[in-house]
């Protein structure tokens, strides 16, 4: 699933490959998907986007926003976006296809669920989208220790470290995938209650959010996800589906996995003991 490192990487690649190209034709819902969520009628996307020139693209949380004049294309965290330099090589099954004026194409497919949105700038009032646009991104200077402190609100001491990082849109785009290595670097178990975390540990948590996401982004995303060209990211995850049951890179203990708060969590039992 797309999280901050992947959305940032995809946006950078879009700016390198399709910025300045004209959209010639838009095909939507070629392969109907129950959990592909469109804005309005997807049949209207061609009239909305055809003839527009692609401008800058941005990673915003777990979303990718592509500008095209006063139009916007926004893809959510379950959407898989690929670039093809030859539109004749595109797959037959997809939820969105943008044919470009140099005979290349962008193709979006949805596996489990995902948002595939197109709209005029300023007309999309989805709360999640607006929050993502308003809040500072962890890679930005505005996301500093003072701002991180404001995320600790009444009742947050009773929730777990995973819930603090990845729920209630405290940090849009920081999800269940990237939080695993963030917590590993701080020695904090994902189920540990925030009220037990000392100030020095909270400072380490802040630094790990910034540094881990920066490193994941620098290397083109995580090795569990694919980029615009279909290649796996260059960041080798320490805790993920790729490493469960393998030795911890620090102490050698076997990496553990369990289900928690709607997704899998991974941890090292020695480096991240569960403190009550």
C-alpha cells in the first residue's frame, strides 16, 4: 500500500516522465471493480481531462496528486500506478488509463480497494483529502518537535504506539507499513501504551519518524512496494512480511508477527520488549 515514501517517490517519477505531456484520451472502469472509488461518474473523466497538459505531481500523505491545468487527478493508497512508454503495452484490465500525446500512458489498477479521483480544483471536499492537504508532512521542516508534541492530546496516553502513529489521521500517510521500522529504531513495541513512554523515548520516536521516512524516500520506497516503473523500492525493510521469522539485524532474535488493530505488526522480542 502507498505510504509517504511511495507517494513521494511516485510524484518525483511522474515529474520526470510525464510533466508537460498532453492527455489525449482517458479510459475508466475498463475492468469494473467493486472497491474502486471514483469521484462522480467515471464516464465523465475523459471530457474533464482530455486536452489538458500534465503539470506538477505531489505526494500528499498516502495520496498522489497530479495537476493538469485546473484539473486534479488524485490516487489513493490502494491504487497502483504504472508508466508505460508505449501505450500499446498497457494491460487490458485497469481502472484508469491516461493516453498521452507521445504515445506513452499512465495506468492505474486497484487490487483490494483504492480511490481513483478526477475533479476541478477546489471542488473536492472530502475530509480526509482536506486534512492531508492542510497538515505538515513529516519530511517538511514544519513537522518539528514542537508540532510533534501537539499530537499528544487528551486520552492519547491510553492508546498504543501503533494507534498513536497510524490512526485518527495524526500523521496522514504514516501507516501500518512504515511504522514497523520507525518503532524498531526506538525500541518501542507497537502495543506499548503511550503513557508509559518517557520523554527521552518520545524524542527518539520523533527523530525516528523523520529519519526513517527520509531514508525510505531517499532509496525510492520500501522493498515491499513497487514504483512507477514496476520496480521494488530500494529500502530494505527491517520488519515486514519479508523478514518475519528471520533473525533481528541487531540481536539475532526471531522477528515476530501478530494481528493488531486491523493489520499485522512485527517486532523483535528482545529489542522491543512490551512494557506495561
